[in-house]
C-alpha cells in the first residue's frame, strides 16, 4: 500500500506521458547441445531436470488480481481496555471491503500488571507483624507497589516516610513470602516459587551497590593495579591447582642412571678407592614435566614422550637409538598401547634399566681395552732376540718387478746415474743386501 491508498486517491490521476511499449514476443528456446531429443522432450523444453522443485520466472512477475478484495485506509476511533476512563482516540485503520476491524486495541497485550497479594486483618496479626513496620506503612507500601508495578525507585520517592529502597524491597518480599507459605496447603506446593526459593538479602544488596559505586569512582591507575592483582591471583590459583593435581597423582618416582664420563676414560683406571670407582648415579625425576603442570587436560602419551626425553636426553641420540633397538629386540612397543599411569611408570623404569645396562656394557668395554693396553706395554722381550732398528721397521716394502720383463725401478735408476762417473771403479762389496726373493720359475 502507498500514500494514494491511504488518502483514497485514484492511481491514474497522474497519467504518464508515454505509454508503455508492448514487449516483443519471446523466441522459442533452442535445444541445448549434448542433450538428446527424447530427454529434452521429457523435461518439458526447459533443459535438464532440476534438483529441487522450481516455478517459472514469469509467474513471479504476475501481479495479484485486484478484483477479489478492496483495501482502503480510514481514520477511525478506538478505545483501549487498558484504560479505565474510556478515553476515545482515533488512528488510521486498514479496511478491507469497507468492513472496519473489530476487537480490542492491538497494543493491549503489552499492558501487563503485577499481581500484588492482598492480606486481611487476621493474616496481618498472625503472620505479618514486624516491630520496625506499622500497619499503616505496610498498607501504603502495598498500595504504591500495585500502583507503580514494583518500580521501587519511584515507590521510595513517593513513600511518606524516609525509607531506603532496600528496606522497601525487604518488607514487600518478606510479606509476600509469608502469605504464600501461609495460604499453601503444604510447603512443597510453593517450594518452586522464586519468592519462596530465594529470599531477599538487604545487607547483600546494600554492599553490592556500595561496591558498584566504588568501582565507578575508580581512576585509571586504580584499575591498572586491580588488573595486576587479579592476574597475580590467577597465576597463584593455577600454580596451586597444578601442585594439588601432582599431590593427587602421587609422589614423583625417581630412577637412577649410570653415567659415563664425557672423556671416555673409565673411573676404574684411576688409583681411587672402590667406593668412588662405582658408576656415577644420576637421579632423574619422571614426574609430570613443568610444561604440562599448568595444563589441566592433556594426553598421557604426550606427557610420556616428554618424560622419556627427559630421562634419555642427556645420553645422546645414539644411546636413545640403542635403547629403542633393545626394546624392539625384546618385543616391547616403543609406546604403550594402553598408556595408563602404572603402564607408563613401568615403561619408563624399563627404559631406565636398559640405559643403565648399556652404560655398564660401555664401561666394561673401556676397562677391557685398558687392561689389554697395560698387558702389552708390560711385556718384556727375551735377551737372545735381536732388536730391530727403526730403519728396518720403517723401510717400505718394494715389490720385485724382475719377473715381469725387467729389473726393479730402483736398480735401473741406480745404474743410469752411476754409469758415467764410476766406469773404472771397482765394485764395492754389498752391505746389508736383502736376499733375492725366490720366484715361481726358479
């Protein structure tokens, strides 16, 4: 509907200067390529069948026929049942086929009232007496509550005596609660009522308002300090919760690792007492890592990986691989299939024992090598045994190439150098000449 409908004007009172041109007829749709004639005929000439039911676009452009109903807007009077003075006002109303609408005013449904309980003289004397409140003040309070729909700020402004909002609320809710309990046949009948279930606490309400006023009056520096205090309190609570979880989980289990010195020399080779010659023992804590103590929920397998890394990390990558290979040889999974607390503790203990065994084996190998070296150095040769000189020991072995069509390269070079200068010189006797190696042909 537009302004013409409301004012009752004709729609064609301002005819357009140009008449609308008739639309040209639409061309028939062409069969799309790739679609057979039978399928195109079955689909009704609109292409392939849609996934959802649709309507033609031409149907959306059609306007509804105007001959069925006649709608107009009229200025009509109305009354509201929410008013007690029967005041008559007027407003625009949508009238269909010259029939005005009937019924109450549409906005009456939003005019809600609070059901304030009424009490008798007998009930007041029996259940509602209060030393700090008189009968006249109580009657005025309930009258104002019914008049202003429990708007206690307005009620405190209109109340004849000086009473705070908390006092008015406390008196009203206590009287209403006492009436509900007294009129019920049993307490269970009204136990679910909010006024019976939750009693009004005037002291708490006063403290809440005081704290709210103090919060609104804070400066930026005070707000910054409060934020720091809250952050520190949160950190303390998280640390206490983490320590409590550790206590509930049990005392941390410690295992011992046999440590090997970094220089590779066994401490057994030194002239020290046997008490210090034992393998060094390092205590390793296999409790929950520090990175997981602040987490309330985590996977035990993730914690197991970190604990395994903490136990075997100082040993080195090669030692970790040897421990994994030993577990595979024993037929034990590298990660437990059922990682319960007990299973993880046993798995860590097994890894620690394997690491201790490998360290002891490494120390044993080092000690055996030291014993063998000391035995060779302390061996003395017999007196009749000729001692070899360093020249004989360090002389390189030159293979004999005479059997392959010529003398050795050393002799050939010697003859080439001595032929020109010492032709007539007598040959010197051979000294220290090595015996000729027997050949297969000799």
